[in-house]
């Protein structure tokens, strides 16, 4: 079922103990307003708590006070499974203080494990990670003293070959940034740099009976072109959160770009026509 709601209303859909997949690439295409709304709710009510956060490429904004940093710092998250911690400034410090469990898996292996859930499979096999730290025969994926979950990566042999078996907790909430939502809940990504794992995450959440929450810049009456529509409206229960301010920023940016181009062209014309 497709619904349009505010960020605060969307964050009320998240429950204690939920496993949340966050789609972004380091600091790119992060649904900042959704993270801020989740932090506000946690500050106000102490809930949701005991969350697990999963992201293949990380979800920091190179700022200790933006994105998920606030609610992670205040204790809403019990476990993070991530391919990159570099852009999460305060979070990576807290990891070393043993404030919560933290696991560092290869980016692509997290993506494949998400796709496995989307296809109804528990996990994914890969040769990536063999004989490096993530290999449980060496250190395993835990990166602090309290991260002892041995279910995430297992060494297996199949037909005489060595593999690592990657298995994630069942994802039941998706938090994603998109460009636009149409009247049928189709989400397009034409203004974003990357779609990342967005489709796989939504498919996994649908397979697990969960909820997809998408921040968009605008609502449109006419559906986007098919190649821009990354998330079909039928893929899950979608809640689209519309932020007109983002649309305004986009318009201002486009106007400034147009003015800059016009100015540059006028200067070029001036120099070529004495």
C-alpha cells in the first residue's frame, strides 16, 4: 500500500528491534530528513531502540551531527553491519569504545546478501574475503571487543572449493532517498548520483513483510520514464515523504546553473565579437 506522509509520521512506523537497511553511498544521496526525524523521535520518546543498521557502502555525511550520527551516539542502535565506516565521524569513534556491536563486511558481499534475501534465500556465497580479516578462520568481521556474532560470515567448502557464506539479519525496514514519487508509488532516481542497493533492499523488505520508507524531492502526476523508475510501486508497502524544501533547493540550483551558463555564453560572445 502506497502512502504519502511526513517524515515524523514515517518514523512512527519503525519499532524497537527493527533491522533497517540504509541506502546511500558514503555521504551521497542520504535521506537526511528521515534520519533527523528518527533522531527527534528517539530524543522525545526513547524509541525506537535496539535497532540494527545495515548498509553496503556506509551512510555517514562526514559530519558528527548529521545523518544517523545523532541517534547512534545516543544509543538507539545495538548493531551496525557496514562496508565502510570512514564517513561516519562520531560512529567510528564509538565503535572503538565498544558502545555497540560493529561488523565490517565487504561492500559487494553485503549487496549480494541483500539480493539473496530479495530472492528468498538466507545468504550468499562468495570467494571475496577468503584469507583476509573477515575470514572467520582469521579474525572474523567484528571490529571491536563486543562484536562476537559468528552467524554473519562462515567458511564453507562446496564441490572441493572454498567459499565464505554471508548471511544478514532479516531486513524489515528500508530507508531510501529518491527523486520523485508518482500516484502509483513508483519511485524515480533521475536527479541522484546512484541508486545503489535501492531495488534489492525494497525487494528484500517485501519478501520479509516489512516497510519501505522513501524520501523524495517531489510528487508527480505523470509516471517517470521506465529507465528512471528504480523502485516499482508494487515492490513493497511504500511510504513516500515529500519535502518541498528540497524541491526549492533543486529549483534554486537549476536557476543558478542556468544563469551561470548564460553569463558564460555572454562572455564568450563578448570576447569573440570585438
